[in-house]
C-alpha cells in the first residue's frame, strides 16, 4: 500500500511536470534593450540620440585634427588645434602634420542614425506622430552632419541610407563610392528635410530647424567653393576624372545660391550678441553667455559627466592658472589681419613705448577680445611679455632683426629669476624657448577664456563653457561670401558691416571677396574654420608654401626706460608646407582593404 | 616527485617537438627592380629628395594593391632590392616631367631592370657659379622642351648645402630659400629676361666647401622642381 502511494505521488509529479513544462520560452530577453524599450518612449529615444550627438564631427575644444574627435574625460591637450598648422597660431605640430587626417570613417554612427530613421515611424502610436516627425527631422540633420564630416575630407563617399544586414552578401555590403557632387547634394537634401520637419526650438545642445538651415549654408558654401576653385587648382588622377574628387565648375553658382538662401532663413530669428555697451567685453561675453541670441547650436561640457575640456588651462600661462600647459600661440600674421600694428616710426626705428600696454591703444575691440596682448590683464595679473633687455638700442627694427642672433646686443635669459641690474630679463609670461609653457610669439589666445574663474579652479579638465558650433556671425559670413560669389555685392556689404559694427570696427564703404575672406578670418579665428576655408578656396598650397610665421617680441631698452616691439620669426621656427594632394584626405587604408569598391583612392595616394 | 618532473619534461618535449612543423613557403623579398629616369633631352633626369618616385602596384598579389614607391636618387637612378617577386604595374610619378598615364606591367624578379624616358618640364642650361670675394653669383637660363600647356612657373631658387646631397629639403636656408625669386607666370608670358636668371648670394662663409645647384618650381599636381647639376664651390679662407 505504501508503495502504491509512492507510485501515485511519483506519477502525479511527473504528469504535473510534463503538463507545465511545455510552455514555449517566448519572453523578451531581459538583458538587452529591444527596439520597443528604446523607441517606445521619449526618454529611450533621447538616450539613443545622446550617443549620436556625442559623436558628431564637431571640431570643438577637444578635437585633435591628427587623431580625431575626443569625448573622454582626460582629453586635455586642447592646443593640438588646426589653428596651429595654418598660421593663425603656431604650436605643437612640427609642421603641416594634419594633411592626411586621421582616417575618419563614422559609418557606425551613420548606422545608428539609419536605425533611428527606420524605427521611429513604427512607434508613432506611443511617441505621437508630431514627435516622430520632429525626431525624424533631427535624424536627417544628424545624418547630414556626419556626411558633411566625410565630404569635406574625402569628397565622394558611399551614401548609405539603409540599415545594412550583416548577413547580406558581400556584394551588397561593399558599397561603391558616390560622386562628390552626389554626396554634397545628399547633404543638402537631408538638411532640407531637417529644416522642414524639425521644430522652431529644441532643448539646449540639440538642433532645431534653424540649425539645419545654418549647417546647410556652411555645407553648400563649401560645395560651391570646391566646384569653383577646385576645378582650377587640382591634382590629376582617376578619382578626379571619375567625379569622386571634384565638382564641375558650372555647378558652383547653384551651390552658392543654396548657401545664400539657407543663410537667409535665419534672418529675424537670430541676431548678433550686443548686450554689453563695452565692445571688448561684449565680444568676450559672446563666447561665454549661453543665453546669447547668436547661438544656434552648441555643444555642452560638464565636470560631473566627465566631459569637461581644458581650454582655460591650455591657452593661458601657468602664471595665471592653477596647473597649465600651453603650447599654441597666436601669430603676428593673424593679428595683422586687422592691419599693421604701429610699432615702427616712419624712419624704420622701433617706436618707444612707456608701457607695454600702450600697444593696445586704438586697436579694434574684437582684436583685443580675441588675443591677449602684452600689458593686458587676466585674473588680476598682467601679461608681462618681454623677450629680453637691450642695454641700449640704435638703428632700425628691420636691421636689428636681420642680424644673426649672436651679433645682436640683447640680453636673454632662461628663467625669470635672472636679473639685469635689478630688472627681470624675461617676463613671467614669456616669451621663452626653453619650455613649452610660455608664448613663442608674444601673444596668448583670449577667445573663449573665462576670466571670471578664480586662479585656483583653472585646471585641466575643469572648463565647462560650451562650444558654439553654429553661431549667427558665421551664418552672416556664409551669406556674405555666397552673395559676393553670386555678384550681389550690396547684400555682402550690408551683412559684413553688421559684423564689423558689433566688432567695434569701422564699417566698410565697399566690398570685395578678399575683404570678406579676411573678415571671416578675423571673426572666426581659432574656431577651426580657417583650415577648411583655406582648403575649399584651394589656396592652402599658396598660403602654406614653406610658410614661416612671425611673432611680436617685446623688449625693454634699459638706458631709455622704454619698451620696443620687434616683429621676428616665431620662436618655434616652424615651417609649414601644404602638399596639393592634401585637398582631399586619403580613404583610410583599413577601409580600402575591406571594401575594394572604395577605389580609386583620392589622387596621389 | 621525480616522476612528476620527468612527466612534465616529457610533456614539454612532446609539445615542443610537435610545434612549428609548418614551414613558411613564401619567397622572401629577394627580387629587385632598378633603372634610370632618362630625360628625353639627354642624360638622366636630375632630381632631389622626394621629387620623383617609381610607383609600384603588385597586381599579382591583389586586384587593388596598396601602392609602394621607390624614390629616385639625385642622379636619376632608382633601385629597390627588397621586393617580392611578382607582376607589378609601374609608372614614374612626382614630376617635374610631363606626366605619364600609361602604366607598364613588369614581371619583377631578381635583377629586373627598366629605364623610363620622361620629358622634363624645364631644362636649366648654361649654369655657372662664380665666386667674387664672398659673393657667389649664379647664372642660368631656362628652356622648355615643350612650351604649350606647361604648368605655371612659380619660382626659381638656389640650393646650397655643405654636402653633395643638395636640393629641395636639403639646403641651408640662409643661402637658399631666402634668395627665392617669385615668377608666377605662364611659360608663354615669360620674356627672355625672365628666362635668364642671375642670383647673388652674399656673405658665403670663408674656408668652407659648398655644393650648389638651382631649381625651377612649377605648379603641377606635385609642385615639383626641375634641377640643375651640382657645382662644387670652395670659398677661400680670408
């Protein structure tokens, strides 16, 4: 009987187990996020967007043109900027070291955008059709941004708009290069979609419809210049004859028109920052105030999220910071975009100044807000730039500078402790050649420097001021340049004078393309535009033809108790030479290995 | 314990003896390719550091091989003795000569030789260097084998160095680059005066030996220069 009971229990257990075991295992995996979770809520979409935004090819404080876009917590070497290979600055690069780029190839990010574009319409029930449309517009903007980063480097690249299936046959995965013209046209179309579908406003750090129009004005201006100037100055090769590198010249005006029209769309919605009556302080504030009506699209940083940058600590000498290392310095060549400095008399002898700071008298406010001159102050300390002491000085500046160093009668020093008759020979802020941390040109960068920070807080990875990726001044400059290329000098003049008025400069009465380009160089100094401007104008190989740049060296003349300034070769003694093939970067070798359809590579690689 | 050690040793021996049985059966890079860049106007094309190369693409290895280059020596010869045997597409490039567009297919083996004939853009003729006190005077004239369609002539300059390796990127700046003369003209627009050049280099260092040549730079894809031959100059001591 007992055994029967056991049998019954055993049977019922097995039957029970059999009956319940046949459930199909059909539950969503708990360890990965499915599309429903991500695209089913606004928070989910936002987290997906965050990755796409973070990786955008924004050439900000941390961008290293020889290594790439940096998003880490300790990417502090902000002096490795493109300004320091183009003569805006001289710096740590030994020469024109960034011509072949760093192999930018963001198809992983583009795939993310493609996923977004494919998934969003499926979730309209949860997100709402209006939201979906705005988000789709944002996605088109973001995709255009990535393609812009590619097109300006390589010309024509494969346009991939679908999410590729990794299991697809190799022939489908190995996408052909598209022509350069097709690539720029695609960028234009994407940005049109972005403009049509996005909202008027968006949260700070995300794009609205005007950001799409602004980027379009930039991209179409690039395309127009490449069509116009690239068909006159080019490197021959298969990629060119097949249209992968180069745009037919007759397309130029079409692109310039698109650039002009896109820039016009922002009129009335954005304006130049003019809140402070003090023109110098106003121009300084413009880069530090996030409520500026000039900001169209900004990139933010924070110490908490481990994304802070190091601009303050890498652009000012340690004398004025807690822990700094500077390495790139504005050149006299940049400063003289504003006109020659008055440092010599008509007979060629150097002007005598009672005080270093007197050199700043009468200079344009924008220049003073862009560059720290000898005699300027930061955080209560003076930029006491002094290269050395002349016990006496006679003759002309030019003759003195032309002498070999060993026959000049100046006294130099390797450190600030060495005195000449009780006077410091070099300043606390340089110039000095013994180390990297003091100016080699007699100037320091002022743009984006936050002077309100106490010295003790100015350290590496401690700067949070946003990068103004798209600001209205650039859009006005895009508009003026496109207008001028189209023969509309009147509009160009009006727009350039808007910028000059805000800068505190004398308005122009007439305009030409060189003035517009020079205005762009002044207004957008150190903002990583100039390298691309030189390239799209196809003048890099002329401007950087074994180019050497100058600094302005302040000296103290002992017997006269006066200061003089001599324009001398900058103290790194760099030489910059732009090879014509650099107008296009080479398609990365690894990608060529994976996809032979990317051939032909750009000319001369 | 002894047993254990001997077993470990036995194991190690078996592993060691069974490893590395495969042999690399590819040939080493034991093929070579050499030759001359012959100027159509006689002699070799005179080049300088980084000015002309022979580009090789090993088509027997891949349909889209990464190109490799053999730099030309100053006397217009080239040689690479560490190439893999195979079929290559070869072409001289880098200027300063009228570009060749047709690549040549060559089977490169041990001791393969080939001479390329190119037409230089500019010939530098009647090059003389005379010393007058400490001032070195260089005189030369330019000729173009083919004038029509010649790239813009950008500039001409002397190259002075204290070794026989003298040319672009191998010269003393204070005696060379700063005596650069800008031209920026089409060949057809250049007068006879433009084509015959005199350059004075003052303050040569006494008691030194210098090697001097001159170059003319053109605005082709490579911004390449045609060079003269090299003249040796002994500056007498004071």
